C-alpha cells in the first residue's frame, strides 16, 4: 500500500530527475561552445568555467535529491498523518502543503548554482567575468551587490516555502475561508 510519504518521495525524485534532464539537455550546446574555446578570449574561457560549475552543481543537486528523497519526504511529511494514500484521506490541505514544499525545494536547488558561481568568482577573481579591482594590493572581483541580493532572496524564499509550507497553506486557506464567508454573507443579504 502506498503512503503519503511515498508520494512525496516520488515527487522529490522526479524533481531530481527533472534537474538532471534539464542540465543534460544543455550539454550538446555547451560542447559546441567549448569546442570553439581555443579561439576564445579570456572572457570566453571564463564562460566555459561558469557553465562547467553550473552543470556540475545541477547534476550533483539532482543526484543528491534522488539519494536523500527518503529523508526529505520524512521532513516534508512531518505534520501529515501516516495513513495509507487514498483519495478519501488525502485532503487538499495536505496536497497544498506538499506542493508548496516541493516548489520551495526547487527554488533552493535552482538558486544554489548561482550561489556557487558567485563564491567561485569571488575566490578566483582571474576567472570572473566581473570587473576586477585592486584593494590593499590584492585583486578582488567587483560583483554587484544586486547579484548577491538576488541569490540570497531566492534562497530565503525557497527555504521559507520548504520549511514553512504548513503555515503558508494555513494562511492561504484562512484567506479563502474569509473570502468564501464574505461571499456567502453578501449572497444572503442580496437575497
């Protein structure tokens, strides 16, 4: 018999496979681009390094999702009853909670390569496409603050959706109930 945790485990594994499939689809184009690298200038080679990092992080992330799908499903389903999966005992609130968690997981997984790329560009300024400046006799990368903020906001939103999915769903459902109640009251007063 299938349990709700098994359903979530399958969803997490599908997300991992999706990430792997998406990045594998980009490899043929990347190979064509990389084959022209002997004719590229400094910034062309930097693009190759960045694409290798992104491919590696996405592949690694997809494989990690596949491998830890059991533990992730335990964490996502911590507030959901352990009854076997059937249409009658799998209500809309539980489906919404799982969906919000999976969306948060996707956002975190898609923001992680950008974070890794920023860190690598900061640590190795000579391979960065960003402007290099000299501070205190040391070459550093001048990465715009907006890049950091963008990645951090995506990670925070993803973690919030992943870890706070039950609360988010409760807030949404309370808005729906209030709107439904207001609608019912207006129907009664208009009759």
